[in-house]
């Protein structure tokens, strides 16, 4: 899974900023969601990426 894409989509939920590459990403944010809401949303993002045609394994 592309960590940069996961980070960008996740941080967009909480007014965050970050960056990285396919294997490593980092970022910061303001707490606009509860931990539970954020985890639920990120879990949905991961599930969509796994099901997506764009999902590729890291070689």
C-alpha cells in the first residue's frame, strides 16, 4: 500500500499536512475528530485502497 496516499487521504480528514513516499510517510494535524472517528475513517480509506485497482504491492 502506498503510504503517501494513505497519509494524504487520512490527513485531509483532520486538517493535517504531511508527506512521504511509498514506504514511509509522516504528518501533523489539529484534533478535529475524536480518536475513534479518525480510526474508523482511516480504516475505511485502507479498505478502499485494498479493493482499488490502483492497489499495488511494494516490490
